[in-house]
C-alpha cells in the first residue's frame, strides 16, 4: 500500500460518526476511505461476551431522539436490529438519605416524593408564570434553581447531568448542553407550558419516529458497528494508522500516515475529522494552533466504567433502568445501570448485569486509581446500596476513558465559532464528532447523516 491513494472523501476516525457518514456517502456513489488509529472500528463502542453476559464498553444505551436513528436501523435491517428497552424497567432511581426513591414520572408522584422539599413542590405550580431568563450563558444549575428550586437541582437535575455529561451543572451552559430545555423556556416562557404545547403539536410520520425510547442493538451495539462496516466494506477502513497528518495544497488534501512502518498518502477533495479536540492541532498543522485553540482546550470528563456480572442475583429488586447518585449525597460513584433489566439476554437467567460509573468532572481523581482500588471502591458502594455486601461478582471488567465526554461550558460558543471559521477558510475540511452537535449516540448518527447529505446535495 506504500505510495499515494485517492478518494473523494477521507474520514479520520472510525467511530460512530465516521462510520455513519461513510455509509451514506458510499450509498450515493462517493469513493470514501476511513483512517483509524486503533486496530478496530467503532471507537469506544465494543460488545464483550463472557460467561453468558453481554457487556458494553463505551455507551450502554442511546435515546431515539431523532428519526435518523430509526432510519439507520431500517437501512441496516438485514444485519442489525434495533433493541428498544423494556418499558416495565423504565423507572429511574435516585439515592437519598440511605435509600433509593423513584424519580417522579407524573404530577401525583411529584407531589408525594420525598426527593423534593415541600416549598419547591408548591413552587413548581408557579413555574409557568415566571419570566424567562435573559442570560444566554446561564448555567443549568442557575436556570433550574430560578425556575424550580434548589431541591429539584439537588435531586433531579444534578444526578441527571451526572448520568449524561458526568459534569457539573453549575458549569454547563444550558443553551449548549441542553438546547431543547433552553428553547422551551425561550420559545414558550415555561418548561411546563412549553412541554404541553410541544406535546399537542401535530407531528408528521417521520417526526413520530423520534419516540424518546431507550435503544441498543439486538445482541449488543457491536452488531450496529459490524453492520456499518459490512455496508462500508472493510477495504475502505484503514486500521492501525499512526502519525496521521493532513496538508492542504490549493484545496486538495493529502492525508499522510504510517500503517506499521509503511508510509501511506491519501489525496482527496474533502476531509472529515471526527476526532476529539485534543488531537486536532497535530492532525491539521496547516490551520495553526491559535485558530484551533478554542477547540483543543475543550474539557473532557474522565470516566471509569465497571461491569459486574452475577450468575445469581441476591440483592434488591433492580427492575429499573438504573440508579443515579446526587452530588449532595457524597457517595463515590456517579450511578449504576441495570442492563439485564431493560434488555433481554444480557445476563444468564436469574442473574444480573450492572454497569457502574465513577469519576467525572467532580471526581476526576478516581480515574487514577489502580484496578484493585477501583474494584474495592465499587464493591463497597454497590454492596451497601444494592444489599449484596460480601457477594463477589462472577465477572468484573474495568474500562477507562480519559477523554470520555466533552463539557459544553461557556467556552462552547468560542469553540463553535472556531469550527465555523476553520471550515469557511479551508473549504472541503469538516470538523465533526462530539466537539459539536451534542454527545449522545443519537446525536452522532444525526450528524453523520447530515454531513453526508450536505455533500450529496451540493
């Protein structure tokens, strides 16, 4: 392979964004090559099977937040099926004062729950009549306290943000991190009033596909990756590519890298980067560090994920989606998912699979613990909270993600401006991935489809 190859489009990164983009471009007749530094496609997404357990490394689930998600699975239906979470296990648990409480799902449970103070329960009745905010960079914490009260922040939004961003709601800016919530207030003046009006608006058949249900792929998310790879063709995915750099010569891009000790060059008219902010300046030296500064300084939450498999479950009832831990409770984990409760065949009959998360922006120090320390910490926390103290897991896997989740803080506006500036000044270069347009699997699928369609329709 030594020498130069040609393609219309080069995609750097074989994670979900890159694979989805390539899938749609190739369907429309474009020649595409994906350049990936690791030895396998899929990024952090990987399904591991061991002793009857189906364990996800990376994201465990997504939300059907966009119709593009359903349409991708429809496209891949011969090789991959969407798996919708069991609605009977949709309950979310919140830890307070030494026990679990269900997060309210309606007006009656919101009134009776011990999670929120009496004053804030009355306060919520006045939420539709409060003035909308005027600070475009208002944090999630300030917005929630202003509209709903401190206890809603402490026992609903704070753990919710830990579950999504592993972040600090006092630093995340609402219009960047939760744009739908921000737009509800700005458009309708109220979360409650906006939610009711949005719910009553007529929807076309395509919009109805965005059901907001929790999803995976049947058998594990590896099936989604494998189906995309089959569609793209493994010959179009170059793995083990080291020292990737891109040069720009009169709007023609040359992507250079090593495959082992073999130097390879790829000439293309378009380059799509899906890599994280920390890698961009080394890959695109022609842009200049100052122009990329707002992107390369993006903060990331460090996450440790621990999968625990039990052949026979002897703890509390875990017929729920999972449990989240408010910062106020001073525990050592962010939360725990119960994948075997909401997806079939994730654990042996009578057993259970847990996925525990720790670290994040508030406890980044946990990332540096060794495996023995992490195992001890998780066993102590889970043992107490799920009533399985002294019971060892039959399978235990530890995964570490140094650059797990980008934080959409007040610097996001400068980052988006820098991305637009670079793309405008270097036509044919697209900076994508989770540095913009959201962090969830659904966001990645939507973005990949949008980038492909924009190229196809030009």
